[in-house]
C-alpha cells in the first residue's frame, strides 16, 4: 500500500490535467491552488487508482473525489441509463449529501451530466421516478439506497466509481452493515474512493475489504485538530451551563456561533434558556422537518440567526464560512466527535475559537479528548460552591476518590433500574442526565440504528430527498441547480 503524507504543495489546479470544462468551472470559482488532500488524492484518482483519504473536516475532501469523477465522466458524456448510475456516493446525512450534490453542480456546470440526491425521510415514489429517468451520479444515504435497491428502483450494474464519504461517521451511526450489503451488489471492477476524518479499527477493516491496492493519503495525523482553532474549557456544572453559555455568546467577537448538545431535547432546552436571556437562537436536529432545517440553515448562513444549536448527527455536513465560535455545551461521548465539532470553525483559512463547558462528571471525557488530540485543553473556572459539601457527603460512604477516577452513578436518582447506555442519554423533564457518566466503555455510538429494516430510524440520521432541476437537451440532460 502506497502512503503519501504531507507532500509539499507543488501543483495548481491548472497543472492537474483536468478536462477543460472542469478547469473552466474552477476558474469561475476562483480556485487556483489545491488543498493538501486535493493535491495528493486527485492525481492517483485521475489515474484510476483506489484511494483512502484521511483528513479532518473542512480540508476539501469533496473536491478531492468530485474532480476526478467528473473528469472520468466527461470523456463519455451521453444520456444516462435508466435506474443505473455510473457513480454512487454514500454519505451519512442529508445536509452532507446536499452539499456534495452542490459541489458536483459547481464543478460540473459545463458538463452535460445529471446528479441525483436520494436520502430517506420522504416518500420514495419521486426518487423511483427520477431514477427511472436516469442519473449519472447518485448521492445517497445507505438506508435509503437499500430501500431503492429492495424495490428494484436502482441497478448497480453500470457503477464505475463508488465513494464513501465520512466513513467514520457512518460507523458511528450504525450504517456499516448496510454499506457492506451495498458493496456486495456493486461490480468488483470499479474504482473506490474512501474518505474519513479518523480510521478506527472497524473502518480500517472495511477499507481493506473494499479497496484494491489503494493509495493512502494522510494529510494530517489521525484525529488532530486544526492549528488555527484556539481551544479552551470552562468548568461548569449542569445548572451553571445556561447562564455561562449566555455570557459567552454576549462576548465581543462572537460573530456566528455553533453550539453542540448531546440530545435533541437538550438542543431545544438550550434554545428556550437563551430566549429567556434575550438571545435569539434556533435548533437543528432530526425531529425538525426538512423544510424547517433548510430554513434554519439558510438563516444561519445569511446571518439572520447568529446562534445555531445542533446535535452531532444533524450538524454533520454543515459547511458555513464565518463560524467564529464552536461551543460544546455537552462534551461528546466519543472523543473523535470533538474533532468533527470544532472543525466547523477555522474554515477556509480563518481562525476560530472552541469552548467546552465541562461538568464534574464530564471530566473523564475531557481527558479522553486530550489523549486523542495529544494536547491539553486549558481548563478554567471553579466547581460550584455546593460541590465540596456534596462530595464530602458522598466520600464518607465511598471512601477517598482520586481526581482521575471515573465518577460513579449518582446517589438517589435512577437507583434500582438499569440506566440507558451513553448513545441515548437518559434525561428527565428537567433535562438532567442520570445514571453513569457518558462515554464509558461498552456503549454504542450515538445515533445507532435499531435492528430493523434497512432504513435507520431514530431521528437525526434520517435524511430527505432532493433532485436537481433539469432542462431537456438533445442526447441527454442539462445540469441545473439543486433543490
């Protein structure tokens, strides 16, 4: 396996040898110099090699696979086959899928190619009709693609290129079994482009099973954070977090803030608390309709909303320039998720600030994060005044407890019944987490699908469908704009 790491940039887009219609579109976008992942992944992909791309969020991975795919398709333009795409791109969420389609539209605006977006959460009939008309490129979530395959609405006989984007997030969401089923239906004679921010063991095994002698491009060490992000943590117990968040958002320099909560209920609760403090905010999560999510995202991009509260899965794929601050209202259960979260700031060469509000029971999660990113996150603030007395009372019964020990189950609440695992944190009506601290071993990833039909359920990991507008042309279709 050939591994290319941090090769100095000595190329421009003009020197990559892309087809002229693609090069012209890049000039329209004012793109001159590729990012590291683009400079190192595009050449082997253009030559037909399988590629594993390891790079953190916001480094330009979409163009790294979209450009060579468009170059390949440009050589044989024509009317697409009914139900039979030539390219399949798998992604975890509706927002990311929509952005991938937008990128294919932007870079392929001068090509006569047709791109379709198919994700779950809406009636399948329109998708079946659109596929019957033919699509060159199909961007889909695994669950909905399996639904289409089970209804014989899609054929994989002519697939030339298979792309997995954000593979680690699809692992977190429980899509790996669906992915393996899809891969088994696609011809072995294909090119596979595999992109992920991190490479946990199961993802490494999946890549090994799917790819043939791939070129592995690692532009940064796994799970490192963007150097332009200033990271800090503040000690805040649960009842202190609403006021502390409101104070942070009032600070000068907070131009656009993305706030992460662990649950959908928690996101709505934070919006209500900020509203009481006179701060306008909106939430985006899986319980919101697609229309509501699109309106909220448009308002956030336009600056009409300055503060967006999001869960991890709903926020995957949010690519908004100008996010000055990312706030971890709740620390994530999985340390790798922290990297994805804070990568929403410091995009396109800008700097950014990441602030984490850390309660006592979340301290082990902070240590896991520091171990993963191989650096200390400066921690400021004191524990609540009541905490020493509460801890003293507990310690009389439990004995001494070192600071680096895992917190035990809280006394009182939740005693006598099994607590929900940390993929779905148990909350009462006051939004308080009960039971074991999140992040202990043995938990399933957040957003795990249940053992049921191929389409995952549970809210955040369900997508919508969109299809680009099109104009009839002689011998094919003319690319239009995404909806």
